[in-house]
C-alpha cells in the first residue's frame, strides 16, 4: 500500500481523487500495490464531500507523517508550492505535479534535489495536460537527436482562434465565450498573452536540450491583436492562425518563441482545433512524430498526474534519471531567425509592395481600403529593417 497526500482540492486535485477511485483496479494493477489518498490539503472546507474526513488545513501534518510516500502538488502558482515541494523532497518523499509555473521556474533544481535524495520529482501533466509528452521525450525517444519541437500548447487560445475561424467573430466575442465555458480565466492574460504556452515550450526545450531555459528570455507574442480581418485573409489564403510554441536547433543555433502563425493543411498542426493540443517532434532518425489530445481539463490532466503517481509507487526509493541541468540554454539572436510574414497595410501605401520580395498579394472586397502580402522567407533582422516605423501597417503575422 502506498499512501499519498494531495495538495489542493481544486479542479485537478478533485480529478486526481476521482481517478484513483474510478480507475482503482487499473491503478492497483499498474502500480503493483494499492494507492490510498490519506490526506487532502486545502484552505477551504468541503462539507459533505467524500474527502471531508481526510481534509487537513496545515501542511505540517502531511510532511511529518512517515506513512506518506508521495505528495501530489496540484495547488498551482509558485509559492508556497515551491517551498512545500522542496521540503517534501528534502525529507525523502516523492513529488508529482501538474504545475507548469513551478516546473518552468524551478524544474532543474527540484530534479537535482530528487536525485540527491533518491526519490522522484515528476511532472507529466505540466505540458499538454493528458497528452503523454514528457515521459516519451525522457524515456522513450532516447536515441534520436531532436532538432525541433512545435506545439499548440494552450487550449484556451486554440479554442478562441478556432471559434474566430469557424464563426467569423471577433477576438473579444470568442474570449467571452471561452470565459463562459470555463476555459479562460476572468483575467485571461496568462493564456491570451502567450505566457502559459511560453512556460510549456520552455519546459520542453529544457528537456530537449538537457539545459535550463527561462521562459522570460523567449520572444512571446500572444493573440490579442488577431482580428476578424486577419482571419478572413488567412482563410482566403487557405490557412488557419494558430498560437505556436516553437524551439529548434539548426547547426547549434537555438531559437525558441511563442507567436501566432498562419499555417496551411500541409502542416500537421492544421487540424488541431478547439481546446485540443498538438505537439510535433522532429528527430534525426524517427522523423516527425505527432502527439495529439486533451491539453487541459479535469480528468485528462488528472490521468497524467496519476500516471506519475504509479511511476513513483514503483520507484519509491529509486530515482528515475532526468537529464535537466541548470546550465542556461544559449539562444541565438532573434534577428537571425527566418520566417515568412503576412502584412496588412493601408491601400494607399505602396512601400510594402515595393520593398519586400512578395509571394502573394491579396485584396479582399470586404476590406477595400487595404491590401495584404505574404513575403518570401527572410530573417527577422531584414524584416524589421524594411518594415520601418510600421505607420501604415495594420497587422503582421508569421507564416509557415
Ligand atoms: N490554461 C491552460 C490552457 C490550461 O488553456 O491550455 C492547461 O495548462
């Protein structure tokens, strides 16, 4: 019998308790032992809830209990999650978490501490929700040299962009709908401004390179500025707009960013719609591999957390090695990165037509006072030099 404590009884925490009850037989078979939730930690009370009798309000009860082998951190936020997790590892307890903020900020340090203490710090649910992506990178695809990961890593923005594409509405209307359905928070910034996706691609990049990438060092562009007009042009061009987290390594030059991109049906992520996530890995032997599924949500995310509990139950006092040092990833200058660009501009401004090498020029009857171009591939440095002060430019979106 392995006893666990769940820190936080919100959406994911209650999902973890539910999964351990509803799939008890499968969990026991795969863990090789029963898994029992001995405590749930939360500041709130839950009268009448099945966890009422195991609810505690102080962490000390949990950390001081020698019967607790695994701590499941699903509180979210970095503090006090970091302090709780650190103390648990220091005291020889295994930890698993769905908390991408914690993993993005402290991953290498907590992985190292777990190794020193011969326990585990696992975080499958921190990227891609229920999609297995961390374990495949760390433990399955261990032979390939990966040179690119590109992902739709945020379900909320994917829902908003899909809705704008399907229904022709504005960003604001789609956001309101996402909030009504509970996908987007009242303050939607972490999702729509790209920070959530940035933390996730920073974690994946860190694991891909075995080094640490601070998400704040990335170029991060969200989707607030994407308009109905941008989407109409994208449709006309046979493309969709998707918020992509990208990291790639070309001859030792590493580039990582989060930004909306126009992508066509030739791109494997084109069909990843609604709240779904998709992640494409490119390796030198395996070629392209695609992971697709529920990137968020109570039960999918809880299922990933419980997969970590099972792994830890089988390795209670044996560290499963994770190569993730705190040495910083050295990023190439952004100006050296290459892309095609979609540019919408005032109809009476000829500069864009004349200054850029153009692949396509588009005018749409619904937008008589403007035109748009898709440039050929160029470096960001060239692009910014040519675009100048952007006075007549209405919109810029990268094109894949
Ligand atoms: N806000 C996140 C999303 C939740 O929309 O993808 C899962 O990390």
